[in-house]
């Protein structure tokens, strides 16, 4: 498993902190800091493989709550994911598979025993009626390949001193959002908050990442809360158990696996 070496991470932090206090920062310095922070965040957010169990609680604008439990798997740095719901009984066995960073999506419903491939635009649809889209649940190096980063300075967020990075979508790369603003804490680059914007520069959704624990050398947010500011709903995803040392069996991320 490849992670940033501890000394490299600490050295990068010291270098970037020194740059942040330069007075003033040249645009090329801002660009360099932004790129290095995004690289470090991507390394944290895209481990080689992952296996986890968790809960998903959706609260609608009327206050109605629904809670699900699920098993989740990812491989090849998040390029492949498989999620299978285990509770409640009404949806037990429902599953979805994403490949190519959610460009290809398959769903499985045990009642019909059928696997269905979704249209490409479905990646922007909500997962199980939550505030997370299939694209949000995908992985890969999206921040690095579909956005141009800009360093906005240091700010405190959720009680942590953070790098503040603005990500402007590269239209030709079909970014999931036109603009994202991300706060990553300076101690270890773990993201603690993300704001998502639409084409009108309206902050449509916000993601808070809390209870960050060091799991097998990787800072891991055990609780994520996505708030939809338009629909006034929210979804909390809590990780109950996670390991990054899991290795997927051959052909695990396949349509056949959805039915198991």
C-alpha cells in the first residue's frame, strides 16, 4: 500500500506553512501550494483498497428519518466500488457497482434478481435517496484531473487550522461540480469540510468530516455529514469498521458480485 512517507509529509507541511506566511504570496507560489495540498489530500482519500461497514441516516426537510446499514468495498484507489445494503430487511441485498470513477454504474435489486446498467448521467443522481450522488461516492484523482486548484490562505474550520483550497472545474473534463472549496487541516492534510457550488455560484451542498482517526496509517473520517442547502435535507454516514489491508479477490468488482 502506497502512502506519503511520514517525513515527506512533515517536510511538506513545514515548507508550505513557511510559504503561507510569505508576504505577499506570488500567484506561482499560490498555485504550487494548491497543487501540493490537493496531491496530499488525494493520497489520503484514495487508498489502494478499502473494506468497511457503516450506517447511512437520511433526514428529510420534514424531519423524517431513514437509516440503512451497508458493506462497502473499493479498489484501485477508488476507481472501483461496490456497496451492498444489509439493513433494513426491506432493502437487504440491494447493491450498486461503480467502475471508471462512477462513469459506469450497475444496480441490483434482489426482488427482481436483475442487474441494470444506469445511463451515464445517472452518476449525478442520489444514492438511495440520500444527499450523496454516485459521483460523490466514487473515488480516483478527480480533484487533480478535473479541477484547477487555487490556494486561498489559511483558515480555521471545525476547530482546526486548515489550508483553504478553491477548485474550479475544467469544463472539458466534465467535473462533478463547477466549483468546490475545501478545507484540509495543516497537521496531516485530512479534509474537514467541503463546500460544493453550482453554475450560479450558489453553495448547494456542504460536507463535514469529523471524528478523524488514524486507521492503519491513514487519517480517516469516521463520520461524514452532507447537507443539501436547496432541499434542506441531510445525510450522515458513520463508519463502524474499516480496513485498508483488504485485498479484493479476482473479478470481485463485477456484475456477478452484485448478486451475492
